[in-house]
């Protein structure tokens, strides 16, 4: 069951990095 925990941590890390980049950099992709 350790694999599931690693996958969750990995996914959360990617999400945090993604949101950090999105909020810091100007929005290049705009949804109309």
C-alpha cells in the first residue's frame, strides 16, 4: 500500500507546483 501513498504525494506535489506557476506567471491560456 506504500505505492498508493507515493502516488498521492506525487500528484499533490505536481498540483501545488502547477498552481504556483499559474498564480505567479501571467495567465497565457485564457478560457472564453
